[in-house]
């Protein structure tokens, strides 16, 4: 996930999630989705019902991407600590194609993974979540998924880099401050931030999982202008929080960035990674893709 502002109340506000959804869906790896489809079809060949669990679901963007692409028979449970998001998810997701049952659960992810991830879960997934979690949480998740032989798909984890065009002298300074902020305490231990996707691979490989990763960069131009504005504001605020003595420098950068958005056709690239971990080799023979084993 890219947002640096985990401290800000508005961070996961619905409009942020709505603004990012088209960019997220365009960026995600379809190769990893295909691999997951093949794994599910091998595991439930008769299109039996299978259990999907979406952690940190927000308003359900991850499910809106996956449901039409996965085989029918999906029983979804969506988990978040924000009741407003769950209400929206309920409204927006339960009639999606391929869904045979749908439930939401209000829960903090830190509260016992054994409870959060029921024994019958086939696939644990999450989008724009992993970079918020701590190393301990990720280890516990890997142990729990392994215990019940669940597949795991985490998409859109911020990988620590962005490229802005045209460039500004202080882009690199902002990037360094944002990445430090990403690795700061987010309420349940130091967040993994840009290291999350790789740590995820490293948590699953020793358990015998087959792990694949693929890039899922945002490429934002004029049609996603509002998302760019929100990103720049967030980054400037994160930089000011990391370097309080240089808050004016962050502010000056933001003013220049927003002016460039108005004056020229600017482009924003934000780099993410998707990670898929499969507990057996049913889906490891080649697909025609760029997804690579980690
Ligand atoms: C960046 S949003 C991503 C939402 C959604 N997966 C998407 O792709 O649009 C992160 C989500 O994780 C939820 N979240 C963050 N920390 C959480 C925690 N400790 N327990 C439960 N949910 C959490 C937030 O409420 C938010 O909905």
C-alpha cells in the first residue's frame, strides 16, 4: 500500500478508496489471478463452494476485482475494523457474479488470527494492506495459513519507490521521508512498509509454499488527477511528520507539485508488488506470464 498517512483520520475515507480503485484494478497482476484460478479449480474441481477471506477489505475493492474472475461457488467473508466500510461493502458486493454467500465481520486484525481465519478458509487475500502490518503479524498469518493449507494473495503492496514526471529537485527527499514514515509504528508494531511484499515471500517459502510475485505499479495521468492530489498531500504531510524541522520544505514541494499538475501533463508512477503463495504445486506449471517465482 502506498498511503503514508496512517495517522490521519481521513486516510481510509471512502473517497480515497473510491479514487484508488480504478488505478488498483488496472495495476493488479492478472497472471497471479490466473494462477489462483487454476489452484482453485484443482482444489474444487466440481465447482464446489470454496471459502474466500478478504482482510482489511475496505469497501470491497479486492472482491470486486476477484469475484468476476474466479470460478463460481465463492463464499466470501470480508473483515475490517471500520463499520462504515463494511456497510458499503455489504451494499456493493453481495450481488457480484460467482458469489454463493457473503458476510462481513467487524474485527481488528490484531485480534487472534486463529479466530480471524477459520479452519475451512481456502484463500486468504488482502489488497493495499500488507505494508501496514508488522513482521510478527505476518509470521502469525503465514503459520495459520500453513496450518490450514490456505492459499494467500496479497496485492498492491507499496514497494518503496515512485517516479514523478516532470521531476522536482526534492522528489528524492520526499521519497526517503515517506519510506521512513512507511516503516513507522502503525498501532500494532513497526509496519513492514516497503519490505512487506518480500517479507511475505520469505515467510511462506520455508513452509514449502510456492511463491510468485509480480509488479503492480500505478500509472496515473490526468484522468486520475484527484488521486494524484491526495497522494501528494499525503506524502507532504508524512515528510513533515518525519522531518518536523523541515515542514516548510515539504510544503514548498507540495505547492510546486500541485502547480505542475495544473500547468503540464504530469504523470505519477507508484511501484507496488503482488504476492501469491500456494500451499501445493497444483498451480505451479507454467502459465504464459511475467509472474516469477520469488
Ligand atoms: C488502504 S485500505 C485498503 C482497503 C481495500 N482492501 C482496498 O483495496 O480498497 C486498508 C484497509 O485496512 C483496514 N485496516 C487497517 N488497519 C486495520 C486493522 N488493524 N484491523 C482491521 N482493519 C484494518 C482499513 O480500515 C482499510 O479499510
